[in-house]
C-alpha cells in the first residue's frame, strides 16, 4: 500500500477553506507523518484513561435462532437481555453475513482511504452535513480532533433503491468507482437484513412479540460509516473516536483484528476484544427510548495505537424518519417497567438535534427530550 507523501503531491493544490476560515486537512497520510502530535489532536486526560480490563460482553451464536430452534433462541435472547440491561454491547457469530463480503468491504475501505487527498475530497462532507468524506480539519480554534478519517453514506432498501449506494459512489467519485459502490451496496443489504433479525431477537429478549419493533425500520434509511485510523506516535494523547453514545437505534460494527473499541461500563473504560468473524452490536439512544430505558445506550470510544492502522465499518440502523418513537403496546411499562421515561419524538427531530451537538454523550437523549418538552409536539403516523 502506498501512503507516502508523494501520493499527496500528485494532487493539484486543494482549496480547504470553509468560507473565510483557513486551516489544514489531516488525512491518514499526513497524520501518520506527525512525529509530535499537533495540539488540536490532544484530548483532555479525563477522556483518555487507558482501559485495562476486557468488557464482559457475550459472544452470541445466532445459528440456532436462524434455524428456528426455540431453545437456542431463548438462550441467545437471555444473553442479549443481560448485556443490554448492563451496557448495551454484545457480539454475534454465525450471523449469516458471508466472510468474503465482510472482508471485501474492509478491503475497499483500504482502497478508498489510500486515494490521494484530492480524490477523497471529491466526496467531501459539506459543513453540517452527514454524508461524505471527512478528515480532521485543524485551524487555530479546533480542539479534540479525532485521529481518523471517515466516509459516510446512506442506504435504503426500498424498491427503486437497489443502486442507491452504487449511484452515490459513481456520482461523487466517477464511473471507475462503480465496483467499490457495488461492494458497499451488497454489504449494506446484508447488514440491513441482519439488523432486522437482531431487532426480532431484541423483541424476544424483552418478552414481547418478535415482530413488535419491525414496523419502525421498514423503509428506513440507515447510515454506513467507514472509519480509518492510522498509527499514531503518541497514542496515549489522542483518540480515534471520542467518547460518545450512538443516537441511532442499533449499530452493527465490523472491526478488524487490531482492536481499539472501548466501552465505559462499571465506572471504567473496558476494551472489546476482536473476535474472528464476529460483529459487534450495540444499543443506541433511540432503541433505549423504544425499550423505555431498559436497554442501555453506553458511552464508547476508539483508541489508536503506535504501530498499526485500524479499520472499522459501522452500520447505523435508524427508524423511518417520521415514525414516532414510543415504546410499543401492550404498554410502555411492560417493556421498560415504570412510567414513560421519554416523550414521543421522531428520528428526524432527534437527528437534527444531534447534528447541532459537537459531542453526543450520555446526556444527549435527556437534553433532547427536555428541549422537546419545551417546544412543539409530534404528530403520530
Ligand atoms: O471504530 C470503532 O470501533 C467505533 C466507531 C464508532 O463508535 C462510531 O463510528 O460510532
Ligand atoms: Fe459509535
């Protein structure tokens, strides 16, 4: 792989100004050349104590569930319920996603981030936007920048959207990126299928009908994010992804074998050990609301290391934008126990709110619902 500075030099000069603000874009090629860490990438020490213990998260075998075996489904549901009540993280194996497809998506991620900066910038995320390529943009006001670059795009499985990801790649980057788009299109299709199965398993684990939550996710748009973390000379000063909670319903993460994902649980940061062919699943704020707070959306982060690059592919499962997020019948109390913890809201409202926040943390859903209660009401669909 050629990540040498020459690949950057092949680019014509890149205009990186945001209106009047200047600054420097650090893609992985320039990040890996930093021998001293630029100030903008140094995180407060309170955010970066090292994780010394592994997260106690089950590795759930889904084969029995997929084969309709009642006993192993109940066993899997029990493990899932226990993990989700404590911290919201578990891993799945025998999940039905082909190893080849998963590896292919990681390989294309290498391919994309290896491109010269000027090519990656053709897919650049617009300020305030959700989709596209993003690398740390440092100016004199920036701070706590992540040691990574990302590429995000949307996925919808509705009829007529069979090429939605392919078309995105072709339109942003050119015809020659059709194959890259196809690999991600297939990966997203597999992830969406798996997510619907996991949502059924979550319903079983909560003791309600397995189809209870499905309607929230029909014809919804998911978000796919490829994360690329270059090595870092002083990894103890930086973070690849800062502490946050995922505002979405569910995240399915493929991490490579390097490791770096950490979860704040039991008052300490704990690492999630990569398991061969496993996918990491975590509860996001929106599913926490759907379960009336019974299942937890937990603070997590990704650390980087001195010697090895790391890739992770996060598939964020979102409800349909206009669906009202309300714990479903028979009654919210049955699912979460106790009175309603969150008012009705739509994913569209919550997404807009989170985009205005630099950092999504444990308090985001709370501050969003407080803001909601003091503003307009929601129309049910
Ligand atoms: O890279 C990882 O392990 C975590 C990434 C993550 O949490 C995210 O993209 O939301
Ligand atoms: Fe996350």
